[in-house]
C-alpha cells in the first residue's frame, strides 16, 4: 500500500492534467564509465544537485547497438534480438529496423508528444544497401533524384517512424561527418564550428526555443559522439579546441584491477592477454584524458539545455535523464573497451531530475537502462504494446528505502549472461566458463570464487536465477 501511495504521489507531480504532461529530455553519452568521469563535469554536478544520482546503475548489455535498442524498446537484448553492432553479425540498425514501427518514439508520438532525436541513432544507420522502396516511396525518391535533392535519393526512407525532428548522424564523428535533418543531408567539415557536440548542442537549444510558446509536451533524445574513441579503442576521443589542453595533469585511476597481475582464473579472452607494457599504459592514460576533455563539451550541452529550458519556462515541468549506453575499461583486467561483464564496462552514470523528484539525493538500489525506459513510459502515460522488462524508478526516486529488486540480468550475446546481485556477481560464458565474485570483499573482481566450497550455495542460487532470467519477459524479469 505504501509503495502504491508513493508512486501515485510522484505521478501526480508529473501529470496533473493532459496539458501538464511533462516534457522529457534524455542525454545518452557514448562509452562513458561511472568510475569517476562525472566528477570533472561542473554543469552536470548542478543537474545532480537538482535531482537524484544513482550509484549502482547498470546496462543490460554493455555494447552500443544492443544498449540503444534496449532504450528504444524497453526490452532486454534477448528479447529485442540486437546483440551486435554489425549488420553481418545480425546486429546494428539493419537488425533493429523491423522494430522501428513499434518503439518508444512511436508510442510517445501517439500519446501526443512532439519527438526529436539529435545525434547518434544506431550503429550502421544509413550504411550499406538502401531500404527497399514501394509505391509512393519509389515515386518520391525518383523525383528526388531528378531534382538532385538527396545524395542517396532515399532521404525520407531513412527517417524512422515516430520522429517529428530527425537530426541524426549518417557518419558518426567529431569532425568531417554528415547529418540527416528530416531527409536532407548536410556535410560538416573540420573547422572549430563543426565540432559535433557543439553542433548537437545548438540544435537541441533550437528545438527547445521552437517549443517555447507550445503547450504540447516534447521528448528530446540527445546522443553525442563523446566520449567514444575516434578510432580504435586505444585512440581516445577528440576534444574541441576549447578543451584540448584541459586536465593536462590528470592521472589515470589505477584500481587494483588495473593491469591485473594474475588473470589465470579469468575466462580465456582475458587469461590469454599479456600484461600492458609502458607504451600501452601511456596511451591508455592519454585516452582517459581525452575522455575527460571531450566530456567538457557534453557538460556545456547539459548546461545549455538547462539554461534554455529555464529561459522558456519549461524547466520545472521537464524530466531530465542523463546516462550512457555502456561503460568503458581503461586497463582493468588488462582490457581496454567494453562488452565485458566487469564493473567498469556495465556500470554507467544515471542522474534523474524532474517535478516531484527530491533534490541532491543519492540512491544505491540496483537499477538498469530498462528501468529508465519503464520510467518514461509511466510518467508519459504511454500504453506500449511491448511489455517493459524493467521497472519504473518512481518508488525509489521518492523514497531511498522503498522496496526494490535484489538482482538484475546482464547479457553479452551468444548465450553469455550473468546475474549482478547486491553483493555477488555470477557470469556464465558461451563455452561454459563461469565466474563468481564477492563484491563486498573483492569490489575489483580479482578472485574468482566459482570453485570455492564456501560459495557453493551462492553459485547454485545464482546459476538458477540466471537460467530463469536469460529468457525472461516483462514482469518475469523482476527479482524481489
């Protein structure tokens, strides 16, 4: 009864009448870990002071396209089926296209929201063979080619359903990229004004300005390139000229997991890796600094969005969510990158601000990206045709002691998955290799306890839970 009352009170703050439906702004960075980078973002700190910060926020699948597909559907990867970034491996945009007519943007638009995507969509978007056309689409593209209006002749086919403003990277980069704005392609160069995070910031501010006199609620998804590497995982991001010299003395954090000495108890993909040499360590530190530098422009984006919401009188009725599609490992367990089950890879920032949400508070409950989607669905009053695999965060946003789950599923594709509980983590790989970590005494996951007799009961329990969750749907994914 208490849980229902708390949720009802928060929903009252969001939806007093149809005209008071909250605006929703979601900012999803690319490869931002939650191991310290937020501390360098002053304007994001201001957002946190006005909302709730989650200290145990994870993603279902620590890879770009699977994670973003989960955000657009509310489903775990084993349900939406996108388990890779690459089309040739059954992933990316080509795999997600079948779901586009029935995703979050479509549901929001049907509920009366004006929708906007600004930035990165899904890996492989607009690449390869163009979509097949029929009827009016074929006629429109033929006329378009005659008039020279599009570089592909297929501009509108590349705008998914559900989006009123489509401002998406065709080529994703910091410089020398192209953007599809509602079917018209624009190319950007290498000048300081072309830095993509700043371009996205300006377009987001413009979208808010356009809504200044409107009572229609809006949903804006902003997805910058930063702090994703500009090339290989070791290359690092490209900062704007404004921040190219920032944090010159920042040192790479060196937790116990960094360049782990003994990895003999780890899966073969880790156990077979050599230790990082001095050159590699130097490059990783350089890449880490580039992350911090590139995030300064994201910080400016956060500040500009909040300032414009305030200037247009919409800040108090806007739900703002800041998070990342996955984390990133800077040398933990000899790894550089993501798509692993270790903490630096699956743990992501999450800050939520909005009407009725307490200010300057923290929550330690186990939450994930599926919960973020379920929260949006609830506060926007949506009726999605896909049952959410997550759970709305409204109870814990209101009350730090609200009853919550005890474990979440974590996935990696090819039947690799595990369970992240409050104090333990269990992982089962496709080749049968298993890991168990006691996070209370071993937060850096150095000692695999899978064969320790003292943990036999934990192994049995988590094995069974993993078997249940790896094919769960909807409320069946909830672990009390």
